[in-house]
C-alpha cells in the first residue's frame, strides 16, 4: 500500500509540474477582425508584458510564431523588461529579430520605475532596433492614426494625453499599457496589457490584477465601451509571481479589414 501511495504521489507531482510548465510556456494566440473604412487589410500583432521571459533559445519559439502570423505591424504594449537587474538583451534581441516588421512601443510601469538613466539607455537601444517609441506621440499611416501614451495608472496621469489633438482620420489606434483607464481613452481601438490575465483564470475570469484588485474587469480579449473597443493581452511573462494557471502566455492578432 505504501508503494502505491508513493508511486501515485510521484505521478501526480510529475503531472502537476507538466501542467505548470505548459501553462507558462505554451503560447495562446487569439485572432480578431475589425471592419472599418480602410483601403487595405492590415494585420496587427500585439506583444505585451514579456518581463524578460524566454520562449526557447533566444526566444526562437516566439519569433517563429510571429513570423507565421506575418503582421504588417507589431505593437509592444509595455513591460518587456521587469527591472534594472534584467538582461535587457532578451527583449532587445527579440525586437531586433523582428525588425523587418514595422513596430511600435509604449512603456509600462516596469520600464517607468527604472532609474531614469537606465530607462533612457534602454529606450535608446529599442530605437536602434528600428522600433518606433510612442510615449505621448502620434504616427500616421495612410488614414490611420497610431498613438501611444506612457504608462498611466490614474486619470490625472493622462494630462499630456488629453492635450493631444485628434487628427481627422478614418481610424485611430491607441497603445496604452493600463486597461483600467479604458473609459478615458478616446481612440477607436485600444491595445493594452498589464493585467496578466488575472494571473489565475477560472471559468474565463481572472482572479487578481494590479490596480483592478480581485475579480478584475479587464484581463483578456475584447471589451466594448461607447463605440470603442479595447484588446487586452494576458501577456507573456511575469516575475513577481511566475506561475499562471489556466492562463497561458498570450498573443493577440487583429485583422483590420475594409468594409
């Protein structure tokens, strides 16, 4: 009997470790469509909250998946690194490997909390990878306005954002790390992250997210409000609490299609 109990315990432990490994390393890719007034179809791939995690050697597994997606744009919505102690080459190497795709970046709370000199050096190296940083800045592509705001956790942090003029365009897109400020955003489409899917997910709902607390509202997928839509990535990594349950690393792909 004792051998049966020990054997069963070992099997259960192995299964648990396998489950945790898959939950934290098996990429989940969600595809969405958005039809509007655009001349040509545009595919956008969102990468968020990497927190210096690696998927395979030199992130090759992640790179291979992005290349299969073959986007027109990549949007990085913050927290690609976790702290000043990280190996920044993990995220920089990823961005450099994907430099053939036009790419945009906004900072998250983890970039913003780094010492100013370290953050500025990191952002400089991101630009050297060919990535366009949009912290309270615009980029116009045909009749699409792509806008980014630096990390903001409360409405008063959006003063610079509210001062920005909204040009006359057929479609406006916002990159904003924090999803909980959705009602304050003015663009047609918002890409956000930060919530890590609620860390543990049960019945499609997250358990906890920063700034949202228990049972958060915005954790994964598409949300609608007053004619706007926000896509929230569950992110790819996380170091404060590294285990994700029923919450696999997440990539969002949006196809913007002509009506």
